[in-house]
C-alpha cells in the first residue's frame, strides 16, 4: 500500500496516472455514477448527480454498504484487478476510514494443517452474491442497470492460494464480500472467518487530496462506517487490470 498526500488530481489525471501501471479495468460504473464522471472512474460517494447528500435510507447507500466488508476489488472477474488507486476528493471529519490487511502475513501465520486444507481449493466469487449479503433485493439486475454488466452473473473461480509474482510467495485469498461457495463449502467458508490481527493491518484516516494505491493480489481492504446522512464522502477509484 502506498500513500500520496496532497494530490488534488482530477479524473483525467487519475486515469492517466493509473495507465502507467497497466491496462485499465472496464465495467466499474457504480449506482451513483453519472454523466459528470469519466467512464473509467468508479464514483464511491453518498452524493447524487445534483450534488446533494443521499439520504441514509436510500437503496443506493445500502448498495454501497457492501464495500464495508473485507474484499479485494474485482475478484468476481476472471482476471481480477492488479492495483487500485483511490482518491479522497471529500472526506468526513470522523469515520469513513479504509482498513487494509496483508494476506501474505495472514497466510504465513496459518497452521500447517489449515494450509494443507486450502491447497488446491477454489471459491466462486460473485458480484450478485456479495450485494445479496447486504439485503439489496435483486442485486444482479440492479447492478446491470447501473452499468456493471458482465461483473455479475455466475462469478469467477479463484484459487484460495495466489502466487505473488517474482516473490513466489502465497497470499491467502480471503474475500469476505464476493466469495460465494467453494468445494466443499465448509473449508471455503471457514477460511473467511476471523479478523486480521493489528500487526498485519492498517487503518487509513483520510485527508482531502489523499491518493492511496494498493496491490489487490495480496491486500484486503474495507471501508468503515460514517454518518452518511450528515457528512459527504466522495472517493474516486481507478483499478488497473492484471494481465491474463
């Protein structure tokens, strides 16, 4: 994870910077995205197209509540995101932090018996399943209407152990948001339980202009709650796609 303070970038600058790290991901529009944003930008906000705070009971707020579960971006795609770049455009004075956790450290701390249990296992990561966890009714249909076509559907099968490039280290793919089912189910689900230890996690408290970049192959993250009916929070995300 990298932190760049005081980066008052616009969407075009964020997209240009993201392209330096590889091809950009597609189908990332969100339920609050609109014509005012570049199609390459995912707008994670509680503010609507008229620049008004969306009420706390609005279904769009519920839809985005899925981001408060531990996850890696785009694990529901066959080729998940390599890196994500998140820009803090407007941040609340309290709450709304982002937590990060190292899957490498989590894997290294696993008992040998658990490592053997996970060896060769896969889990199906599904966008529809993750949004169903927050009670969004018909998340698949709603996601497609929001422009996330191709992101839902049957999902993608991901290994529970993921090679880490030239380091040849393994990270525990422990996505609590998108992971739907594995074979057999019990080992897949039991591997998602628990919380990262403090020594392997970091809580980022946002300042306006912060730009945070992280490696989705070995880092989990989640947003933290804030008073959505009182404070604005506008975050723009741009994932770079890993090569197949």
